[in-house]
């Protein structure tokens, strides 16, 4: 009897409690500025304890005027230019800091333009001296690091200081390679500084600021690609006051001359940028590439930048929250991940369900190349015929279909589209799947049906499922030739160690261009760059080296192109890599988002983006 | 502590790949790598490195992050609050819920409510944590829009709208196992003679449950709880990644990806030490809380 009474009482209590909560919820919805989809009783019973946190609310119409909502696919590591080693950090750094040059936002192939430089840098006749004039009246953003909190004027000496930071080994910058072996006295200054024989006051012979607005750079030899590197995040300018004021926390307190300044950073979650009120005159380009006008990319031609007053950047590494936020309209732009592409795409068009919502899509080609590398110092793999046979037995069309939703551009060589030297209409005969020919080549190499060859180890660069599946695909393809392949998973540090110590015989890799010049891709075959340098296949050819060195000293034009073609032909024949693809990105934009145009190399993009807040409001309500 | 430190040193140096080569980046040459090895403290013999590693551990000197150059301790301090915001309430709610449901199950021992509960609990235990997160985020945050899909607020009063769903998922994922353990503790206790005597004397069931049985099973529950405290401090890696919570789980994941050796080292060494300390304190406290152990 007691039990029965207890049961009855407790049941009544639960329902009464739930009812009271539901009433409280609805009351809360009426009385606050939040919109609430009041939960049903059954739902409350499912999650009764959540209610204690008063949480079932979605903020309504926070201040979204002139605000961009974007995301990073990986967490931001640092706002310090010399520490920005990944593209996500570089992208964020370049919204706040600026360099001497940048790329025109619309023109393709990408074209250099002055940013903080007053006109393009002037080169001496021998190409060894570069003189750069700095624009007048450029001010750093206001910050407590300056006396009275007002940003001071930029001078050429700030560049000298910033580039010294890049060489300072205490900063452990990965980007030191940018000026390494290039500027007179630069490497010596780094050495002397680490030995305590120099300070920041010790001049570097090759970087001088003869007056407030002039910067002179002395090179060891002519370096055409150096101008591209003046756009790199690591060569942007920082004020010494900020570095000294914030000390080891400098990477969280960026102070630049760029269009935005940092308002807040919830690490691994959200970055908020606001317009830099000291931003100098900068205008949306008046001309673009063919087709830009019809895409509406010139509607704001000549208007002052930036358009947005605030940028909220969510740091989201997982795919589902990215997708949900975009689909709900809480992200203005999204780079669709592979798993969600089938929902968005109908072939290579936007699916109807998205098109009717006014969503726009673009498919830019990345300045990169993916490949399978062979260690050309391996006892067997140094035999060119074996490499050629393996390349011909590898069905890339099938690979593209299975793993990239066929959204890739087949690579016949290392140079990607949008880079001088790319040839659209040539074919690499070893990239054409031809099993019979592959078997013939293997026989000619002395290993018919793979007999006499040991099993090769295929080193995977990650433990990701897709990487494993792609490696499995390679294994199956090679089995057709009679070549045995063992698969080896690695963490990135393990993989990297194998590459740098020449222990990776076959491996999958991608190279993202550091700058849009063929030199950056062809250096991967230059014998002076073999492991631990970036030539991970340890490919060595005196003929290639000669052509490469000649190209480095040749100005852009027909002669340089010819040298590039010769080098590309040589590596196509030698097959140190099986050239796979140049990747294509899938970007989707909300109907209220404008002026989006992508290129891997152009990173200072937020200032060009524009949103129509009224349209956003209307569309989201709908 | 010495053992932990030694084990971690061995793992870092012989298992994970050379962190200097990874940190040096794709364009580094041999001279840069050699300089970096020296600057990062990986020069000298293995013994010298081991002595340095152990000394830093004992002096609680974690240095600065390789990635941001900021203080490692400060970074960990920043992540602790958000992690605890999720795990601590989730942990307490899970135990509260588990206790209630375990009593309910025992009350209806081997009758349909007990069977139903066991079925639900077993079902929840079999669902993978990622699936639970994906499902709840899609349904409750996106479709029903009861919660934000993603985000965080530093303000301790405003963050609850973001924290609620992760707390609920944490609770859902962790309470089922606790129900089963506590249920067996109660079932064992309820068989004892003092319970039978109390029933015979007509004491109310809820008095028997909550005044007597609960009191006697609490030391066992407490031991279980205390062993899980270190895990609360390190946060939930998956939840934090899916919901954008700037906690320690997220920090650890990103530090591993970025080869931020000092942060990974600090988090693993601290985690191990906290675990050992918690187990020790738990053993001491149990003696204080349960006088029966002292008499034994």
C-alpha cells in the first residue's frame, strides 16, 4: 500500500514539474528578446535537467548589420605573421597585416599590385638591388602599445625590423626560407644573433632604410620570385612597439595596417574582427578578368574598402556544424567538404534545391598538385622503366571518380593552371591508363610480371579513412602489374620524418603553391633541394638543374616559358612522381553575399566581401 | 611522477616521429633544421634531453607554445573553465540521474520498468559518442532550433545557451554505465538483513532507500566518482570540436595536429599526475567517509 501511494505521488510530481517548466518556458519566450520554439511536454520529459540552464534559446537578430559570417576549416594557430605557417593562419594574418605588394583581387592569372609600396619595386639592371618606396600617411591601428593609444605612421624601418624578426631563430619561424640564401647578409645576421654577436640594432647589409619612406634590398643574385614573396603573410609589417608591449602574448594581439583589427578571439571557437578606422585609402578594383562583369563582380568597382564593419569567423574543424550553419544561413560562405558535395551538386552544377534558394556556387581550381612520389634513390625505383610502368598501370580517371566526385583537373605535370608555364592541351603518355603497355615496360625493366621485385611500402601521410582507401586503390592497381605493395599508416610527424630521412619509398603527397610561379613547383625536382629539403623524391638530373638555374635568372616571357616546358617535359619522361590532380574547390555562397572570387594565392579577401543585410533578414525569415 | 615523466619522454622521442622535422616545415634545409633542433631544446645527448625534460616536469616549468609563443600554463588555464563548464554539470547530473534511475530499477527489480530501463540504458551504451553528437546536434540544435548549433561565450552567465546541449549529450553518454553499476550496488545492499528488518518494522520504502541504503552505497559511488575527476579536467575532445567549445580537449587535439610539443607534453604530464593524485586522495577520503573500513 505504501508503495502504491509513493508511485502515485511521484508520478503526479513529475508531470506537475514538467507542466510548470513548460509554462515557465513559454513565459520566458514572451518576456525576453529571444525567440523560442517552446518544446513539447514529451521533449521536456526527455531532457528535464537541461532546463535548469535556461538554454533552449536562439539569439534573435544580434547586431548583424554590415557583418560577415565566415569560417575557418581549422583552428587558427597564431596572429603573429612570422608564426603563421598554415594557410588558415596566413589568411587571418592578412586581414590585419599588410605587405609591400598584393595580388589584384579579380585578374587571372593573378597579377601583382602595390599595397604598402608606393608603386612597383624598382630593380637595378643586374637585378640585384630592389628599391621600394613606401606610401606616405599609412597608420597602424590604434592600440594601447602606442603612446596615447593612437596608431603611428608606418616607415621603411618597420619593414627592416619585421624582416629581422623573420630571421630571428628564437622566433622559430618556418617562413625563414623566404629570404634564406637570397638577401645579402641576412643568413649571417641570423647566425650572429643566435650566437649573441648581433642585436636588432646591428644592420643587415642587404636590407636598408635610407630614409623614412625608402627600402632597399640587396640580393645575392637575381630573384624574380621574390616579388611574389612580398605578398606573403610572413613578410608583412609589424610595429616593434606591439612586439615589445605584448611580449610572448604578441600572437594574440595583432596590430597592423590592414582593413581590420582584432576585437576578440575565443580560441578554437570564434574570431571577431572589426573595421580598422585608420585604414588607408584602398579601393575595389575597376577592372577584372573576362566574365567578371556578368557575374556581378564589378558592381562595386572603385568603391572604398572595406565594405564590412565586422567579421565573425567561426573556427570549425568538424564538417556537420559547418554544413548546418550554412544551411541555416548563419554562414555566408562555405567551402563544401567532400562528404556533403553529393547533396549540393548535380553533376558539376548546383543542385536544384539550392539554386531555387538563390544560393550561388563556384568551382575554383587550387594552385596545387597531388602526386604519388617515388624515392629515386631506392635500389629498384631508381630504374625509370619501373616508375613509368607503375604510372601507366594507375587508373586516374577511376581514382577521380571514386574519391573526388570527379571534381579535379588531371595533372600532366607539376605546374597547376593559373601559373605561367601551364599547358592545358598536352598529354603525358605515362598518365594514360594502359595496362598492356605498363606490363611491357616492366618486362623491359627486367621484372616481367613483377618477378624479382620486392614488396614496396606505400607510406600514407595521414591515418584518415580516405587516405587509407586511396592507398588501397594504389595497391590494387599495382597488383595488376604483379607488384606487391604494403600499406603503412603514419601520423604526420612520422611521415615527415620518413620523407626527410629518405626512408619513404612510395608516398602520397600534395604540394600547395607558396607563390604562383612555376619555380615553386619545379624546385621540387632540383637536386640541391633533396631531403631534408623539399625534393622528397631525391630526384637528381644535371640537365634539369641547368635548366632550373637558367630559369631562375630569366625574366617572365617566351624564353622563360620555353625553359619551363623543357623542365616539365623532362620530369614527365623521368616520372619521379605519378602526377595526380589539381584539386577543385566547391564554394557555396548565400544569396545576400557578394563579390566572392577565389584564388589560393589571394588571401586578403575579407575587405572585398559585401553582404546585403536586408536581403539576409528577408531570406532567413522566409 | 618520475615514472610518468620517463614514459612520456620515451613515447615522445621514439614513437611519434621527430617533432623538429615536422615543425621545420616543408621548405626547411639541413642548416635550418639543425638550428631549430638547438632552439627547441632537442640538441645534446638523449640523456641530457631526458634530464632537461624531467627537470622541467618537476619544476612545473612548461615554457611557451611552439605555435603561438604564449605561455603554456596560461593557455591551459584558459581552457580549463570551458571544459569544466561542460563536464562538471554533466558529471553531476549523470550521477544524480543514475542514482534515481538505479533506485527505480531496483524498486521494480526484474519487472517491466526495470527491464525497460535496462534496455534503454544498454541501447544508449551501444550508441557511439560521435553518432550521439551528430544526432543531437542535427535534431535539437538544427531541426528544432532549441539550442545554438555552434559557438561559445566567455561570459559565464551567457555561455549556458551554448553549453546546454553539450552538457545534455555528455550526460546521455555517461549516465547509462553508471546506472548499471549503481543498480548492482543497491541490489546487493537491499538483500542485507537490516533492510529486511526495516521493512518488517514498517519503515517507509523511501526512508529505507534514501536514509539507509543510499548512505551505505555512497562510499562505493564516491570511489567511482573520484576516479573520473581527472577526465573532467581534460574535457571532452569530440564535444568541444563539434560545438566550438574552447576547452582543453580541443586544445589537445589542435596541439597534436600542430605539433605543439610543449602543450602536448604539459597536458599529458599534468593529466597523468592529476590522475595519480586523485586516486591517492580518493583512497584517503574513502577511509574518512566510511568508518567501517577503519574498523576492518
